[in-house]
C-alpha cells in the first residue's frame, strides 16, 4: 500500500535513523508528490544530516502544501538560522506564534536571538545537540516503550543467569559475522586456471596479477571501500581473468552500497573518468559544478553539469545528469552531486543519488 513507505519512514525518523529515511523516501518522490508529511520527514532528516539545501527544498514544499503546519515552519526556521539568515528565521517564528501563540520552540528561538550578540553565539544553538530545543518534538518510538517495559525483567534474568552460566561460555564467543556478500569471494584460487588465453581484452594480466587483483577486491569489500572495489571489479571484468572469477566479481556488485554525503569514500576526478570510462562504470563520483539546461519532467529532473565551473573559472567538462527524485535545481545554480557513472566507451552521463546547493567559492 502507498502508506506503508511513510509508516516505515515514521518509525525510522522516530528512532533517529535519518540516513535510512532519506534512502527510503527519496526514490518515491513521484508517488508522494502531494503528500506534505513525505516532504516534512525528508526535510527534517536532511537537516539532521547537515544537507541544508535538501532540507530547505523539502520543508519549503511541505510548508507550501500545508501553510499553517507549525512543524514545517519550525524546520525551515532552523535551516535559515543555520545559514545565518536570522531575519528569515525570525519571520518564521513569528508566523508560528500567529498560529500557536504558546509554541515553546518558537519562543526559545526568539529568546536566543535576543540574547545572542553575534552570529557565532547564534550558531552555538547547533552545538552538542541543542538544535533540538528549537525543532518540533519527535514522536516517541512505540517499540521502545515495550523495550522499557520489559527491561526490569530482562535485567533480573540476566543477573540470575550470570551466576549459573559457565565462565568459559562467556568468553568462547563466535567470530563476528562477515559482511553479506562476502561468501561470493570465499574461494581458493590455488591450483585454479585464473586467466583466459583467447579473446579481446583491455587489460592483459598474468595469473599472479589476477590473483592479487581478486584479493584486492576482497580486501576492499571487507574494508567497506565499495567505490574502490567497484573500480577493481571493472578492471577484472575487462581483463583476461577466467570466466568464473568474472562471474563472482559481477555477483558482488549487487552487495555494494550506494553512498551519500555523510559516508562518501574515495572520489574520482572528471579527468580520471573521462580518460578511462569503462573502468569507472557503476562507480560513484562527488563532483561540483554549475547546472545548465535544467528540465523538470513528470518522473525525473535532468540537467547538464558543468564540472568544475561552480566558480565560473575552470570548465573541466559537461556531463548530463538525471535525478529520479525531487530537488531544487535551477539553471546557473552551483551544486555538488553524488552520482553513479554511466559509461561504455565514453562517459555518457550520471545517475544522481544526492545533490546539494553550494555557494560559489565556499566549502
């Protein structure tokens, strides 16, 4: 059902799993395009993750759909305050008090502005979790109530069991679980034929080089270096490695994680990707630039990214980008995108998975 996604998002949001909320909801933007709660949950999650551009876009849409919703207005006020746009924050808190004269969050925000002498003092609101004092209250997760209800009984059981469980059992623990998908790489290559002798290959490797490359893929996957692992997998796929190794490496791509602004790892430059596109097919890049030729359709947003041109100084190249989620993108806007590389013999485009507005010349 359509509401199931939002119910799950509500549970994740209440538990503070903001990154999971974003990953769950962003791909469904065209399903919930007129649902204010959808935009509210996305916007507040982006705010908590530090994505102010996304937070502003989604919370603005929520407030547009429900103008008297004080929660959306409070979220927007926090975004403006974080951007040092104190007059906009002040206006929104006054709007909240027009609807709810006793609203505690709006009152705290106004009091903070009165007491703060500098912008630096205002920003102290965002240190050590104090931002929550001016944000809407989150619902308490119902499952936690059940956990607390049984906590006393559980502690009693554990206390009793502590004296009767053999000490050796406490220290004889099983090893930590391997990452899901690791079994694909769990093979012994010793004595196996690791290379092919006929065919058209981009990379011609020795058996020892193939073995080292396969071991590198295994290590990168276990270390969570998924972007590097994907590049290594591509090198293996375009080499003279055996069909069995290639099949296993290809299976592993189903277990690679999609990055976001909070956990993005190794990046690749536009020059690297454009010089050897096949090697970076399916990898993710984090590029800055300027948006041009923006087109907003029924199910996607497309634009050309002028890579490196966010300051209008150096243009590295132009790449088409497609977003399958809603975002505030305008022509001539400086943006930073995280996107999957689409390539064959040349770089053909990017599938955006996250985007944020940036200030030219800023960090």
